[in-house]
């Protein structure tokens, strides 16, 4: 099976793990602080905290805001569940808003109405949580301006966008806090894991405290509030450090894979590809193909043909407002997200994908769509 997105792990990572194990650094060790420092430098932020997942990072951010029942967070409807679940963990209400058709991120034009919807329901908006989808930065500038006018912080879900930039600033820039993922299918991985970044020292100090079960400094285990077991270990951090060294090459390779798909398939009727917005460097974490009304097959027909050939593909994220668990959630718009879900298909994008493998994928697609 050719996977959708597989981890690239080789001698560099193996050596880093072997060195950590030889030193006895399994759960704790200098690799964690080193990984945090390197990631803070990459993203241009003052502080970084390595945690167990991108969802954990986002949850910590919302806990730091003391988000609670009777309050709301505005989120894009086109996103992964992990970008929304932390709102529920805090007992708050997500308000879903549509995405823009270029960057596929939270549409700033929907934000004012989303605030109005919250007010009509008696909810106080405490956070705006946009997402950088599939390796491309959202339109964060106008989002920051609209949120600032209302005194509401922005927490950026950059789980899918490590290595992406907007106007030469790394994904996550500008937000009060930003969360990233190192899941096994991401552009760099620690086998799992995530990172929370911010320039606010006090917030990050509290995040670190909460991520270690809110344990007070004492010989015995002393707690006066409930925290989380969210910290990342030394072995995983050692892998992350090694992966960061090759991030630029990984982005270059993913973009080349995308360009090959676009160059060899764009001539087919109804076929288009995810756009790259102005001022952006899209990592093409996943290469997304769109099959419009003129295409000779639906995305599901194409997916099944690829599956029969031993090739994994996947629909674009199903919008949150279409998920059964959120059937009654408030929302603004949704037509763009629904269209992308109906037309989108994510193609294999691993940096380990060989030219022969990609040629086989393209041949299967052309056999269906040509």
C-alpha cells in the first residue's frame, strides 16, 4: 500500500535515539529543552513547550484563557476534530464559520456575524481559533484585527503547517499562542507530540506547570488544582530535533510532489488543485486535488480506484457543522467548506514517495478521469 503520508525516519533519527538511550534519557533529558529552543527559533517566538500532541497544545492554550461554560470560541468549520475538541473539553461552545476559497482558512468576512451569533445566544466569545489547513497559512492579518477590536485573543491552530510561511513569517506568527502537531503523518514527526508557542512568558510558565499535572514544588506530590500529563519525553524530542534539521528539504520535496501532480493531471476535465495564496509558502503537507462538476468521476469513485490499486487517498476534512456530534452547533455560512469536502481528494504526499510510485498513482488517476 502506498500511504497517504508516511513518516521519514532514517539514520539521523536512529542515531539521536541511540544517543538518548545510551545516556539514560528516556522520559527526561536535555533533548526536551533543546527541541523547544530549536522550535522557538524556527517559529520566531520567545517560548515553546513540547507536549504530547497538537490537541494537547491547543487545550492548554484554551485552559490558560480560562475558557468555560457559557463562553464560546469561533472556529473554522473545515478542520480536523482535534482543532475543535479542546473547546468542548473546557465546557464551552464552538461557533463554526466558513472558510475562504483561497487559503481554506477561517474567512475573516464571517467573523463579525459569528460574534453576532454568539451574542444572540447569550454566549461570550473568549477566543478565535483559526487553522492553517493542509500546510498553508490562513488570512491571519484581518482575523487579528477583527478580534483585537473586540478584545478577544487569537489562538492559532497551526498543527498542519510546520514549515509554512506568510510574508516570510512562520505559521503561527501574530497569534497570542499557536499550536503545532508532530503526529506520525505530519511533515516532521516525533511519533506523536506537539508544541505550544508564545511570546508571553507568564502564560508559558503556567502552561508548563499545567502540562506536568499541576504539581507544586515539594518532596511529596502536592496539588491545589487539576493539571494534565501532557509533557513530551526525551526520546521523542530527540527524534524531533533530528527531523527539524531536514525540514527545509522535506518542504521542498512535498512541493515538488505537488507540482508533479499538477503538471501531469491539470489537463483532465474538471481537475484543479489547492491554490497557494499571495505571500504564502505552502508546504503541501498533503497534495489536494479538486474534482469539479465537469470531472469524469467523483472523488469517491477515484478514491476507490486508487484503493483497489493499493494506493491510499482521503477526502478533504468533513466540515464540523456536518458532523453528527455538532448538528446543533451555531454556525455562519459553510458553502465553501461543503464544496471543498464534496470535491476534494488528498493524494499520497510522503517525502519518501518515489518517482515510480507517483507515476503509478498518476496512471491510475488518468485511467479514471481521462
